[in-house]
């Protein structure tokens, strides 16, 4: 398995182009004293109203999203998302993982264990390791360090939700609200 420096294959085959996903900094007005400088972090997929402000000086910190699964989404269970996403052969080194993954893809591209009426996995407790969004899985499969897990997992989910449901979907709105409210 080979990874380029600019593209990392993530669970459920979302592609993240890391250079394009870096938050842009936009300066805002200086305070009256001119001593404190404030910037707004613009994060792709996050509505402007929830953009986090970063302040330089005492008590400054960057607020980052905290990944969490959002019920009634299931975007990651759409296993065949088309040619813009890596194939199982591009993700896995182990032929048994490729075979298992491909056996899960139903004729409609959704996982055969995903119940579309309830939007839940019927084998959740026993799902394959590659269906788990966890720091050690990201490090093993994708080389993502644990300290970068939240950022990469959130970006992966945002890309996947957009691909499956659209960039103005309720699913994306719910996901963004969940990851930003938990910080």
C-alpha cells in the first residue's frame, strides 16, 4: 500500500487532501487598545456561525472539533461511493481485508448490514475493525498519529457525509453541531 504525501485514504474511503483542508486565518478588527489580535479560523464544512475564534495572548487556545459518531447518519455505511474514493485494493494490504470489505458491499453500494429504515448497523458490536473510527485504527491503517485523530476523523466524516447526502444536508448540519458542541 502506498500513500502520497498529499492524499490520505481514510475509513470508509473518504479522501482527504490535507493541504486543501488546512484552516485559513482571516484577521478581524483589532481591539481599541491595539494590543490583542484576534483571528477567525475558517474550517471547511463548518458554518461561518460556528467558526472558532483564536486569540493570541494570555489564556489563548485553539478550539478544535471532537470527533463523535452521530446517530441516524450512516454515511460511512455507503461503501461504494464511486471513482473519487479509493477502492478496497488501494486501502488494504491484506487480501482477506479486501475480500471481507468487498463481501459487505450490497448491490446498491450500501453495506449489507446497514438497515436503511433505522439507519443502524445490524452487527455493530461485531463489525470489522476497519468500520471502527478509533485512534489506533487510524494509525494502523492510515498512518494518522493519535494526536491528529480528531481533526482527521472529523474531516473524513465531513467529506463522506457531503459525498453521500450533500453539502447542505441535515446529516452534515447535525454532525457539525455535534463535533463543535463537544469541545
